């Protein structure tokens, strides 16, 4: 187990759900954390900075990463977690939700990596963790565009592993199944609160992220997949 004490991280979608759980776990491990979210909430964490950031805007992502590095003097970990979803038949999906899922889930991940990578390369012992989804590993009904965005995340991170392994940057996809957060519960997004029963918690996913980050530096974990016991398997 590798200590993370003294390192610095940048987490997107950090104000709630999985992102907040990951941010708290990192802080407890002695990591300084830049928390990027639309609200800019710092979660009351010690040695953290909350930054307002829409990950679909590359200029905002560049600024948020720069503020984090300016505050902590380094960057060792990127957790690309920000995500949105909407569910239903493809033809019934609103154009706004279609664009939003591609912009946030896929482009937002790409923008975050592009902004963070120069600093991660300076670390020499860095990690990129993409919080993707089981929907990034297999096609699922009524999730066509969400799957497309998540497959893109997974493929992007797998390709980065080839580029960055020899430069000291480990790249990992964390692909959870159902997680009981307020994700996609807004009106018109096709998900109701009754589906949350039996799902995993944000803290469950955060534990997996921390496991990945604390592995000895002589190996890397390319992908993890986890599902609640109540969720059926596919293939």
C-alpha cells in the first residue's frame, strides 16, 4: 500500500455523490484536493479548495486546474468524475440531454486530462482515474447516448495508458453499476427515486478509487468493474 500523504489531487464533479465521497477519502488520506464543481463547494474539508467549474467549458477547466496547482504547488492525481445522465428511448431523448451527456461525460474528461497532464507528468508518480460506468463496458437499453459517452471515456483512458505508462502516469477506468445518488433524478431524465433501493453508495465507489490509487507503483490497475448484488449480470 502506497501512502498518498502530501500529494495533491483534482476532482471533477466533486460537490456531491461519488465525487464528494472520493474527495473526502482523499482528504482523510492526507491529500490536498482541488474540488471542481458547478457550485464550487469545498465540502468543509481541510487543505482543500473549491472551484466553480463547468467541465464542458475547456477554459473553465484550465482555470480550475491552474488554481489548484497554484494553491498546492503540484498535482499528482486526477479523478475525472463529473457526469450526467438521461434515460429513455433514443428518439425520445431531448437534444439538450444528448449534447449535455457528450459535453460533460466525454469532452469534460478530455478537457480535464488535457489541463492536468502537464502537471501530472512533472509528478513522476501520477494517476488518472476516470469514473466511467458499467454503461461504458456494454450496451444497455434506453441508455444509448449515455453508453456512447461512457464508452468514449473508457476508450480514451485505455488509449492514454499506452501513451503514459512509461512516463510514470497510471490510467484506470473505474466502472460502477448502480449507485444510490441523485444522479439523473431531475424531472425529464427518466429515473425515479424508487430505483435507488439496493444500489451501492458513493462511498463504496470511493473505496475502489482509493484502492487503485494506493497500489504499489510497480503495477497499475487498468479497469475495475463493480455492481450491487441486486443488479443482474449481462454476459
